[in-house]
């Protein structure tokens, strides 16, 4: 096939672009699985304000960690990752805990264990089928809330598909209802199921995405089963596409973000969640996350 200048033209000018994505996935198979020294990080005062990340499984702390990472870097917040479960496979729990410790150490998040083997059966039906077990789990989480008095809590949204994600949301709500007079910001996250109404899009620099990937790479057992770490950058790119419309407004111009994560920021008022603002916000990498969002 020839163009007007009688030179050989590519029959599909987009084919090379598509192939480059396939090549990235293939090259990514050679990336190491953790086991390297963490990069130097600034020391954060133990009296600094706290944000909690409620992770249904080890690895969730990295997947949704774009905003927690920025709060730690830009706002000197202590980020405490609460390991709600260590997965459902009893033979993998301690191995997953070791992987989680490596990931948290590398990224700079502190780790809170809910028990030596995490909590069990954190699923929507457990509250009715095993009320005593559920109540014990609620009390453990309530104790963590009251001990650390977080400014904000990250938790999966109510329709995040995965049963443990759904259970973690319900567990957090029950623990909040038991902690009278406690009113943190609640920042809902998504991964398995899209939020219908996110109100915040947070940009991450390519260096921050690299940090999240490096931390995530420590979760070797899960990544060998499903290499979702290699698709994390593409997911964060697609969040920009979606966030431009559902956060910024239908038909609006997309921001010049490379990578982003979507959240829904709420206030816990009385016994319910209410949006922290009307409409949507887009937090660019040049803006301070603390001043723009939390101002603790």
C-alpha cells in the first residue's frame, strides 16, 4: 500500500501503538518480586495525624494507595494499613503476612494486624449467620479506631463486588456506629466494582506509580496467580478517562493527568455517610493533598 508520496505506508498506523502495550506486558514478566531494600523516606513524627487504610486482603493497600501515598509524602500523615484478613487460604496466611510486611516496609506504611491470622469470614452474610463472630470482629476494629483516632479512613465502597471487600465495608460501618462521638472522614475506594458516584480523582506522578508497583511486587504469591501488578498503570490511566466525565462532569475536558485513582470522600455524621462536598474534585500532582482535602 502506498500513500500520496509513493512511499510504503503502514496499513494500520495504530498497530505499533497496540503492540507496544503487549510488549510492555511481556517485558513486565521479568520484573522482580520484592526482596530489595526500601528507598530512603522522611521520618514522620509518631504524633502526626493518622489515616487508616482498611485492606480486605494483602495487596489492597498498594492498589488503592495513590492518595494514602501522597498524604504521607505531602502532608506528613502516618498511614496505618489495617490488615482485615490475610486471605481465605489457611496455608497461605503467614506467607501473605510476610509479603505484606515487605510491601508496607518498602512503601512506608505502618502495619496493624487484626490478629495473628487476620479476621475470618468477613463477608456480608456473616453478620446474620455468625453474629457472635461478627460482633467480635466489629469490636476489634472499633478498638483500632478509638486507639488511633484517625483523621480519615479508607474503605472499599458498598458495591465493590468481591465478598470480602463488601464485608469490610459493612464491618467498618458497624464499628463506626459503635464508636460514639467519633467523626472521621471516610474515603471509599474501588477496584473490583466501579463506584457509581465517585467525587474525587487523584493524580499520581510516574514516580509514585513506580513506588506503588514496587511495593505491590512483594505480593508474589498472588501475582504469580494473576499478574495484576502489570496492569495497574493501565488501570490508573483508564481512571483518568472515566474520572474526567464522572467526576469532572459529562462532556467536560479531560485533565492532563497521566495516572489517577478514583475515590468518594464522605463525612461520618451521626450514623450515616454524607458526601464531603457537592460535585467532584480533581487533585493534580502539583496540589497539596493535605491542604486541598484534609487540612488536619
